[in-house]
């Protein structure tokens, strides 16, 4: 396909979405599990403590 044809197609039929794979959620895992994993890694707390904090925040 010529560059001219590519330009005509872009925006009408074709778009590019740039994603940072380190900043997206994994569709195979539950969102809560992924959030808990991030907290555990960065806050160095137990899995039980993470879920307890999540429950408290949910009801706050």
C-alpha cells in the first residue's frame, strides 16, 4: 500500500493505540487481585492485610 493510501485510511478505518504493557491490567486476572498484588509489592504487607484494607476503604 502506498504512503498516500495509508494516510487516507488512517483515522477513518484504522487507528493506532499506543499502550504501555506495564501500565495496563491483565484481562485474565481479577482487578482486585491485580490491585492487591501491586499494594503487596510496594507496601510489603501480607495478603490478608491488603484485603482487610480494601474492605475498610470500600465501606468508608
